[in-house]
C-alpha cells in the first residue's frame, strides 16, 4: 500500500486530496494534516467584516469537505524531512511515498513597527469578526487601508475591501463625514495582471472618491499620533487603520530548509515539484507557500511570479494529484499546470468585476476583464457555495 501525505487542508490541499481519491485505488492511503478544524473561504472575508454573512455561513468543518477514504489528522507539524518524506507532528510521525506541501502563509504584523498595536484586518476569520464590531460602532472619520508589504494572498482583496467599505458607509449615511485612502507598497493594483487592469481598478476607486497612493513603503506606524509613516517621508493620519498583514513563509518551512526566511518554496512551474537541493523526488508544493516564476514580464528588468490565490492553489493541487495517481497506476505522469485562473472584485450594489488570467502567456501575462454586473456577482456567490459544498 502506498501513501500520499498532504500537509495543509486549504484550497490546494483539499483539491489535491479529492482528485487523488477519485483517481487511485481504494488501497492507496491519503492523509491530510491541518491544525485548524474549520475551512474558511478567503474570498468571503469582506462579507464577514461588513456584516453580509456570519462565520457559520462561510466556514465548514474541514473533514466534511473530504470524501470517504481520506484520513484527516488535526495536529501541528513540528518537523519536515523532505529527503525521506517523513513528517513529525503533535499526533505522531507520518511517512509518505509522495509528499505534498500546501501550508499557505503566516501573518507577521510585528514586522512593521507599531502596526500590531493599532491596525485591524479582514485577512483572517477572527480578524474579520473583530473589524465587523468596530465598523458597527464607527461614526465617521479617516479610514486608511494599508498594504505595507508584498506579496500577499488574494491581490484584489484590499481593493475590493475599499470599494465595499465605501458602499457600507454610503448606506449608513457616513460617506460625507468619512474618507477612504489606500496606501500601498505596490506600483499599481494587481500589477502582475497588467497596466490596463491596474488602471481599471484605480478608476473605480477614483470614481468613488477613494484615494490611491502607490509605491509607498511603510516605515512604521505611530499609534499615539494615529499616523502611518512612509520611507519617503509621507504620512497618513487615520481614525481607523485597516491593514493587509505582512505575509511570510511558515516558520516550519524555513526550519526544514525548504525556503529562506525571506522567500518561498521554489517549484517547477508546470509540475510543482520542489526544486530545493535537499529534496528528493516525489515532493511537491502548491498554493501560497510557493514561488512560481512566470516566463513573461511587463518590464525586462522586473521578473514576475504567480499571484497567491485559492483558485491557483486548487488547480495546482489537481495537477499534482493527476501525476501522483499516474505513478500509482503505472502510467505516464503528463499533467501540467497551465497558469490560468480567475478572480472577482466586488464593487458594491450586488455587482462584481471578473478577471480571467493566463499568467504563462507570452510576452507577458494576459487578463480579460469583464465589467462589473450582477451576473459576475452571482458567479462569485455560486463559486463560493461550490467551495463549501460537501462531496457527493
């Protein structure tokens, strides 16, 4: 009996496990390890923060999203030996013939001085619930949405948050005594998708009176003065600070010599096989924990990497599952990740824009943008419902 060990039960881990179960014999053992009991769709974080959904409506027990015949181990991972595909956890030691690493990212608010003391966020379930309580009591003032570091998961997230927050304030009659400004280290919104997408998003912000301040690297936050300071000397006063937390590779990945402290797991863009020197064959990494280099670029001096997004992780998980299944079944492993994925940006009023991206396209990534309408919003709702639906 062979075993596939999947570390992480997010989009990528779940997709990999489900696809593998469908393609392998019953005696192939599939084990998913995750510390958290609940699965949370990140695309719903603004809904929770703005009171559009409850936590119960946007989460599911992780085990309910896996078909029969998959073992779910709820435990912390304490060591990964990628050479032997052996993993030590608080529930015991596990070994896989194939190892799939899908551990996502860790947040590190403390990497920006003063940020953790005063900032709120909607990038986690508990964070979004806390922000919801704050917004319910908000009576107006200067709101700063801060993106202090990159990369971060769900590149459209903060911009969707700004647009929906504007809608929220308008509905409550607070728009005339409030302001919203986005300050970001990025040169443009969703820069990997191209100049036109960035202009479209900035246009939607400007149309609503939302300020956009690009290429601003945060130096520190001064809680007593309620102000953000930037390396170029600029300053952003606030009454409410909402930050995208700096994200980093999980510490266990660094401790296991799979990535540098300031980097990510390097993988083959097509097969997702890990490229680290201390790793043997049949070890893969998928989703936000990885760095997937792109063949094209907008500027000759600026190489690009794949955005961190749930749809990408899920697609990568299915590719890895297909190749592992081929090995198990004694057939050629030919599946390849195509670099394609979609995203939604809600704009308020029950409308959303949809982008369909081909990130391996040459000479640079290509994205088709579908203007905001009700149909795109309903597509987002249907996609989320599908993500939370138990397997048949």
